[in-house]
């Protein structure tokens, strides 16, 4: 005598939508407002390109008379400014200081590369300022010490001859600080970029969205009895 076999299966809800993969959305991170980056490669090829030939753009600072020319130009500029009608000593010394600092910053810390024979070095100096090229980038050399002391001495002289006027002192010391900061060893080959447009390459994660599966929380569902008679 055969016995009927009963198999209990839960009721199937064909209208249920299978859950989809969780989507992680993200937005591109915008560029930083202030960014400090290093320039000038230190690879073996770059070092060989710089050492292949002498760099006349930076070697002149160690030539004879190169240090004295700063004093001569300052005195010459002071004489020229004093010839302006109605010029006072306070304004004269302030202008001499500001003009020297402006030319010094433009020459040593703003312009990059070398103006001639650049092909001989394979563009190894394209990203370096004149200050970074002097003495092959070595720090605390006699030439760099002299170029550091000249603006400080001129600031002290201008402060003395302006009778320590607080407004002129504020202008002179602010200009001096802006010129001395790029000379610091800590900022060698460093560039400060403002409002960089290049994205950081990372995506800022946000709260993931989980689409609804279309089903409710499982509850007790009725069962269907399937016997051997159903397969006959």
C-alpha cells in the first residue's frame, strides 16, 4: 500500500520585485582653496641635465662685483628719487625700499626658467626660480646669505630715516616679510596654489540609497500541500 507524500512549500509572490544592488553615489571633490606642491623633479635625468653645462643664469651671483652692484643700484636709485621735486626723505627712503624689494621679488622669486641656452639643460630649470637655481639649490651659501641680508639692512635704514613712522614702518616690514618668506629653506621648490581647479581624484561619499525591494516584512504565509496524486 502506497503512502502519499506531502511536500509543504511557502506561497510564492510573483509580484515581488527582486532587490537591486545597492547604489553608492558620490560627487567629485572640488579642488582645494590653498594647495602646496613641490616642483622640479629630483630624478637622475634631471640632475644630469642640470650638471651637463654651467648655468649662466645663476652663476653671475658669485662673480666679482655681483654683491657690490646691489649697493650701487640702491644708492643710484636713491639719488634719482631725491631729484623729484617736493620729495621728502621719509617718502624717498620708503620708495627706495619698496622698489628694491619689488625688483628683487620679481627677479629671484617670480620668474622661472632661464632666458637663454635652455635647450642645453633639457628644460631642467623650467619650473625653478632664480633663487632655487643659485648654487644648485644649496642652502646657507655666502651668496644666499648676502641676498638675505641686503633687504634687511635696507629695511633698517629706511625705518631709521623715516623716523619710525608707524604707517611707513608697517608698509616696509610687510614688504620685507613677503620677500624673505620665499628665501626660507622650508619653502625651497614649494609652490602655494590658490583656487586650484584640478580635482583631487577622490569622490566624497554620501549616504547610500537603498531602493525598496517591493516586499514587506515576512509574516506567516499559508502552505500548499502537494501529494503524489498531483504528479499522476
